[in-house]
């Protein structure tokens, strides 16, 4: 089923919003928490490790995997909303 040009533009706008939101979260966690704010976060213990170290080594990977999952869920909902799902 094809969609109109207006629907296609609305779909793309929502798609970009989802992508930008996920990229912002990724940036804050991977760059902000693991590099910029590492000294402040290292003051907080987390499972016996400094929190900044944990974000740099494992936390950013966990967040990245969660972002992939939430992106898939968000895109599936968006596809169904615009009736372009498989």
C-alpha cells in the first residue's frame, strides 16, 4: 500500500525525531558519563566500582543495547501507525 506525500513527510519527521532522541541519549551516556563527567561519577560507588569507570566499561554498552531494542519497538509502532509495516 502506498502512502501520500504528506504522510511520507510526517513519517520521516517522526523517524528523525526518534533517531535524534536515541542519538542524544547515546551521546550523553557514552561521551558525557564516560568522559566528561567521569570524575564526578567516580565519587559514586556502583557494585564496588566507581560509577564513571562502570559507564566507560560496561554501562554504555548496556545502554546501547537498550537503545537498539527501544529503536526497534519505536519503529515498529511508527510503521503500524502509517500502515507501512510488513
